[in-house]
C-alpha cells in the first residue's frame, strides 16, 4: 500500500466538456477523488458512489463514472500508475487489484490454451481420427510404391527363410495362387519354405509364403487353397500395409504417399514386419473375402472350415497359424454362414497327398 500513488491523470468527460474529453490531473485520498487545475470545480461524490469498469481496447482503460445533478461524468485513465491510484480506493477494486485484470486473465487463459490444451485437443483429434488418417494414408500409397516396398521387405525376410525352389507342391501352389489372384494389381509370388510350424504369411505387394508344416497338415488341395485365399486377401485388402503405416510414423507415411521408398524407410518398416499382427476384424475380413475369392475361382470353400477345424482340435503342437491368426468360434461361424448354399465345385486336379511332400 505504501507505494500506491496518490495522484494521476486521465481524460474527463461530462456536461460542458468537449466530446473528445479534457485532460485532467487528479489527486486521491480516503476522502475522495479531487480534480486539480481547471477541472477543480467538477463535483465528485465519495468513493462508494463511483462506478467503474475496465474498457477500451484489451481492457487497458480504467473508466470511472459518476452522476451529479449536472449530469453524467466519466474519467478515463490509461496509464497504470494512475489506475492503481484510483483502484486503491474504488469500491470492490481491492480484490480486483490483487487478482490479474480481466485482460491479463484472458491473455493467460489464451496461453494456457495454446500451451496445454491445444496440443491435447490436437492429439485427441489425431487419436480420434487415427483410423481415418491411416485409412487415408493407406488408400493414397500407390500400388507401385507398395510393391517396391514389399519386394524390398521380402528380400530381407527371405534371408531367414529356407525357400524350397524344387518342392513338388510348388506348381500346384502357384496354379492355385494364380486362380485366386486373377485381375489383381499385385504381381504375386508364391513360395514354399521349409519350416515345420503350421503357418503361412503374406507380405504387402503380394509375397506369399507357405510353410512345409502347413502343407503337411492340410489334407486336400482345397484346404491349402483356403489358406492361400485368406493370405491373398490380407494383401488385397492392404492389411499388412495398414499395420505398417500404423507402426511407421507419419514422416515415413507421408513420403510413401508421395511415392518415395527410401532405403531407411523400407528398413524401418521391415523391422516392424515381425511384429505385424492382424486384428480380429481383419482376420474375419480375410476369411469372408477369401470365401468369395474361392467361389469366384470355382474352388470348394468348405476347405476353409475343414482346415481351421482341424487346426483347432489338434493340440499336439501349437499351430503358429492360429497364434498369428487367432481363431474363434465366431470366425468359424461367420465362414460357415458365408458359404453359398447348394453350389457344387469340381475337385482340384491334384494328387495332394503326393504333392504336399513327405510328412515330417
Ligand atoms: Zn490372417
């Protein structure tokens, strides 16, 4: 309180005063507000009869108003020292001076919004819209870019695989694959790898690998075809690409949308391949689209139900296919329900038990 000034200056308005206001000096005391000089005659009631508010641009002006028998007067004060001289006495102003002014509060609220809330809002929007953003990115990555990326990723992946170029089942696998991928924009490659794990996988761009363990476990070419149809749909529906986009980060995604596959981008994507897991809905999607593809190719789709049922009831080994492709009764039920009724299919023309290779 000791440093509060007891005088100040401003513009006074009122009857008999120019509409632009008149520069005025004033002093303040517990008794009241007293004008000096040529405005000394202006009658000002006691502090309790004064009204005041902040006004003007950014609330930078203090406006004190009062009424006398002559009419309404006001005093507009801009400079902070003069304002604090008045605010030390104005009714209700003491709490106000110990708090930031409305202008300051507005400004600091804005800063809080910018620094804290805005990022939260933006992140919230991104999370909320993440699926749509990923869908957008995935649908905007050119097929050629995806194929280049997949080829690069598969080249790395195959170093760890025992690819069998002369497996007796390879022509069968490729013929079945060709029937299931007619009209696709992807240049499919079908491979057999020596691996006892009952598994098959597909990489973006159309690289499908079937393990010898899966060939041995399936009991007919139709069952093999069902697995191939399922894997192909992961490629066609870009499930793997979607997972990679999700994992790769936005910088990589944007450069891919722009058709760029720098080595570092592909490298970081390939690192993520091992972690790729499809969602349950993607698995169901691949099942149901796979059934449609089998029907289009005139291959009996009941092989899908038969093969998954066989895997599900075989506890002798952990089927890798099921761990990377979680099975569920709902999935099986959905596949069964999707099978066309009363439709016959010619059997696939292969001696499957001979072509699947020696059982391990
Ligand atoms: Zn799958």
